C-alpha cells in the first residue's frame, strides 16, 4: 500500500477503544493494519469511568472520549484542551438573552422534527451544524439547564399533543423531564471539537455520526458509514423491550431514526459488512449507488485448527464467544443445552465473554442454569485472554444472537475448522450457508437439534470444518477487507472539497446544494459495483 498519509476521523459508539466485542475488534484491526493512516478517534461512551481496553497503535493520534452521563461538568471531559478560563468565560456569557436569540430557533426546529418527522429532516444537518458553532462560544450545560430551553421544550411537546387531540397520549411531567434529559445526554458530542481530517468514518449510523455530518458542512470532508449491526433495527429491539411509556419510546425512536437517516443521506459511501443490511439502509435513506459491501476479514494464519485440549477430549464440547447480554440471547442457548442433554447427557457448553456488560442479565442466565439443573453442562467462562484458542476448545461453536452484523466469531470458528450452529440474523447466512447449520432466532429446540446433528456425526462435522476453513481462505481473509478500506480512504481523500462558508452557519439553500453536489457525487460507478459483485 503506497501513497501519502491520510487522516481519518473514526467515530465509535460504545465500542473501540473502551469496550470489547466485534466492532471494537474491527476498529483495532483497521487502525493497526493501516499504519499509513492517521486516525483521530471520536469515542462516545456511557460514563467517564471507562478505561482503554486496547493498546492503540501509534498512528492513532488522538482519542476524544465523549461520555454521555455521569458528569457534573461535561466540559471537564468533552473539552479537555480548553483552559478553565475560557470555559468560565463561555459560561458567563451564556445568558438567557443569548440562548433565546441564538439557540432556541434551532432547538425548536429540532423538537418539531422529532415529533413530526417529514422529508425536511435533512435540514436538521444545518441545525446541528449551527448548534456546533453556538457551542464553540457558549456553554453546553448552562444552555440546557436554562429556564427558556425547558419552557420551549415543554411548550412544543404540549402544543403538539393538544393540537392533534391525542388525549390518551398526553405525556406526564415525568415523561417530559425524562425525554429532555435524554436530549441533553445524546447530543453531548455536538459540543466536542471536531478536527479537520481528509475523511470521516462513522462506525455506526448513530449519534457518533453527527460528527461526520458537521465535518462535511464545516470542512467539506467526505464521509463513510460502516454498518455492522443496523443501528435503527437494534434501537427498535432495545426500545420496544424497555420499560418506558409510549411517549418516551416514540420520542427516542424518532430521534434515533432522524440521526440515522442523516448519516445515510450525507454519507459518500455506505459500507455494510453484509448484504443483509442493505435493505435497512435503503429504507432509511441510503442511495443504492453509494452502497459497497465490505465483508469483515480475519487472519487464517492466527485462527488455525488445533487439537482439543486434553481437559475436554472425549467429552462433546460446544463453545461460544459472546458477551453475556440480551442481544446475544444466551438464555436460548442455555435452553438449547437442556434439549441437547436429553440426547447427549455429558454435553458441555462454555460461553467465553464479558460478564460485566449486563450484570442483571448475567444473573438471569445463572438462575436459568440452576433452574434447569445445568450446572455440570453449561458454564459462563467469562473473559478469555487468548481468543485464538477459544474455538479449538470445542468440537463446534454456537451463536444464538437475535441481531448481528457479520460476526467475527463465525469467521474465526470457521477458520479454526469448527463448524457453527447459528441463528439466521444479519449476514450470518452469507458466511455460513453450506458450511454450518442455520436456525431461526429464539428457537432453543432448533438450535439444540443443530448441535446434536453435528456432535453425533463426526465425519460430517469434520467435513464441514474443512469446507469452512477453505471458504475463509477463499473469501474472508483480512487482507481483502483492509485493501478495500484503504482504496476507499484514498479515493475519498482525493475528492475532498472545501466549503466557501467555512466557520459560518450554512444556509438551507447551500445545504441542499452541498447535498446534491458533494454527497451524491461519490456514487459508485457501475463498473465498481460489478467488480465488487464478481469478487464477492
């Protein structure tokens, strides 16, 4: 890989470099392998107490952590390089008069769009851009805690519901307070300094991607969005299962959809890690001409087949690499173990993954293991410090998720010659068809039947294992994935355009012109799409 150094703003959300998991692994590989790229990481986390989980390479020039909550003074973490004297000055000059004149007009447009989303949502990009400029001068916390912001929010909410005579849905004071707090938290990153780079790369079409949109309007920076899981789909799952009122769910879902649509609309390239995601991307605003699937890849020289450790030889063993959290549906995996035990009494399941992501769910899983008397058959193994050895501990591996992108765990197991029994979610089918067993999500009996099928037929299991590794060597090598991203960075960095209105709020007319000339200009040519189709 030759060429000049390229700078990339990598935007993450709950992943790299503060948490483990597939997306974080992908980020770490990308940063480590593309040593000729200077990465600036814009990382949204939960609280400021998160510590680095990765030893970042030298070409990661800076990490901007953006905690969403757990802070008394956001500026302490969001503006670490800004002297206290300047922070104090910003706070002092953030008066009610300034807020009413410079912030409220944009704030009102945002609230109205959240409650009544329409095709004009695209103009919210300009709203966010103007808010970014506002917070370069004025204080974030002081603005949101002001009386006029609260009164404006409350007024817009109540007018919306009374005007539409939705008496049965009129929100309570608690609802309004809760959603106002959410807005304060989720927009936290909008007042973080955004460095000028050659390219921006949002690793999810979510709130972290607002930095890309602002950078495009501020500097003319081309933008890539990579979809692992689909942000909107996973928000639907999480929000629908949450203990919120209808009003709160609708507010949070609408806000999430708007942000995701903006990311897809303003992206110059949308790169799902599996073709499965394309249907969602098109539904929420991505132009098909800008979509280029780039599959995840692994190093088959690291994930290699080995004999089972002596400890597990002679015992039918199933392994899983997964954080113990609801999205991984470990409860269904546990129930599948109970089903398998009826046929294979000494079966052993071992799940390697964090037990800290969702402690309440971990306890629910432990309770279920005890309830089904599976203490000798099912083990929550916790963190494994040698991930390349996980799959070789078992005869097969299993994945029970209800949502995935294109999981590394499937590829890693295939590379180790261990066939996989997995749920039909995300891009799993694209990797596993013909090389493993695919079942419906949340079907413990079907999952268990797949496990039984492979454990009881040694010859078939070994045959699938050989085919699986050959498929990884043919199609899912790390070098292929890295080359595609390097080519994308090079091409987009050469097309970067400066805006004539740099450092000035952008008008709606200029915004729409920019969207037409810059965002859509990088559509993939038919030859590029055809070439990619043939390669894949």
